C-alpha cells in the first residue's frame, strides 16, 4: 500500500511529519511523493491563524478529489488544525477518514490500518485519536524532508508565553524541553547523514531548559552540540527578546560555528500594544537587547516579525512602529495582519480593527522594510561571502544558495555563476555583483 504526505505550516510541524514518515515506512508501507498514486494521504495541517486554516482546508479538499478520480482510499488529517477542531473536522469535512491530534502522531500506523481495513459489512470506520499532547514522546527517528545538507532540530514543544493573540498554547500545550543528551545525540545523527546547516527551532528556543533544569540552558546546549559535532553552521530561530541572556549573546559572539543571525519576534514596539498583546517586556527592554546584540556582535543579522491591526492599535501606535522600523533598520522583517482567533484572549477585545485598515498598515510597513532591504543589499555589492550551495538551475544556468545572513525558506537567495558545477551542500566563495529585489547575484571564486 502506498502512502503520501502533505506537510503544511512551520518547520516545527515539518519535524512531526518526518517522525510519522519514519513510523509509516518502518511499518512496511511504501512512501510515495505523488499523491495521485497514493492509497492513503496524511495531511499534517497548520491551524495557527485564519490564512493557515484556509490553506489546510483547501489542501484537504484538493486531495479529496483523488478519492473520486484516482486510487485514493483514505485521508488522514493530523497537526494543529486537527488538534484545534478535533471531531468537528469529520462533521464539516466528510471526505476525511481519520483525525489525529498533536499528541497522537505516534498512532499514525494504527490510524492507517483503521481506515483501510474494511469491517464485515464492507464499510470503513472513521478513526480519531486525541491523546494527551503534554505527555506525548518528543523527538524520535525521522526521515528528513529537507535537503540532505540541512535539517531542523526541535529542542522543545509547546509554549508558556500566553501572548493574547496566539492559540499555540491551547493547541500545543505547555512548554516542554527535551533532555540535552538526547538533543546532542540527534545532532550527531544528523551530522552523520551529511547535514551542514542545523537550524535550532521551538516555539521559544530561549526558554530551553527552564522546565527541566530550572534555568535557561540554550547557551550550554549550543556548546555541547558544537563540542560533539563538526556541523559548520548552526542557526537560531524563534528567540524571544526578554530571554536573550548575556551568556547567550557571548556564545553567539565567541562560537565561530553559531551563525551571527537571530530570529527575534518583537510583534510591536508601542508599550500600549505590547501590554495589550501580553508580551513580556516593554519598548526599553527590546531596544536594550537589540543595542546589546549589535554592540557585542557588530555583524549580527536580526530578523523579526510584526503584527499590525491588533485590537485598539491607534494611528499613533502604528506611526511609532513605523518610526522604530526606520530607525532600527532590521536586516530581515516580516509583517502580518492580526488574525482574530477563538480561544485567545484578544478574540473578545473591543476596538477590533477593520480588515482594510490592517491590510493598508501591513503594506505601508512592508514598504518601509523593502527600502531598508534595498539599502542593505546595495552595501553588499563588491563583497565576497561564503554561500552554502543549494542547487543548480539548468534553465537559467546559475547555481543558487544562501549565506549566513539568510535562513532557509524565509529569506532571500544568492544566485551565482561558476566555471564548473558545484555540488549541493558545498560551501563556495561568491563575489556579489548585482541586486534584484531581496536577492543577490554574483560569481563564484574557485580557488
């Protein structure tokens, strides 16, 4: 029997897909990359905000078409949408045959068997499983869905921050760190598979260790990983400004294999909005952390995200945010409109903002950031950078990859020509010659 997978959402969800892939393959099922050939398709969904929910539902309906027109026998829905809406998915989407919450990913083989084995009367039964998400076994063997030269390492699950707009704590549960020894062992396994860039992820990696060790241990974990492996690039994603310690800054500064890149979600800068969002810390704290990062690590690349249109956001609040972005000149930034989500504190807040105003504010802030990006990219002209080659495009006859300043999937790329073909996963020096939007163009320097 052939099983296909569709993985949606963030890298943290992608790692759950990789664990399920391994368990399905270990059970003897054939994994197919083509949904049109599958007997069963597992859709690992995102359900964080409205746009993600819509994408998940659209994918379910698209796959459901295969039931009538191809050999598809069953659809299994897992992930955040499944956890958040549970049995109602079966009511609203009768095409779905099984629903597994985030605490039940290790029941994936049982789910496949349940929906493909016919009962005596000839009909298949529906299957649901919603085991305790806060006691589910974290980690486990997995089949990488990333290119062989890079991988994500999820060091914790869940979140305790309780931001007013966010449904993640109710979907994923409280914050749980994985033991340090287990993470170091996994990093060694990934290195053995050829991984050259390791991206550290969790909902909040800076909280790592507090629940099991009684203190923040991210810096110590990074030291242990670099001592136990020789992975050249280690990248930090999803750090919260209130937990960026002096020890962590020193580790990033002094450890040559920790990339001088940090993903630091800020969401807003107005103290009024930060309080309403239940963010930890105020404007002064945020500015102090940014100043310290740039003072201690002059070549630091800071990526951040903002939410505009949160309930009660005034023109003054938004103007303050725009001025802050202009002054701070973040190397990378993403902007999102506030999504009103049930089961969050902000859902019932007064002064909800009109959707068009949200969109207009997002467009304005993104324009500000685009100018900053263009300015930063122009500074790269004539410089030589180390690029991790990702692949070669035979149509345009150029290689492409990323330098330390660009994270996979979310940042820009560097396109470059070379005198000979360069294997994916190789590091190469590239001299930058042109700028096109968010991307850079150059030529490889082959020594």
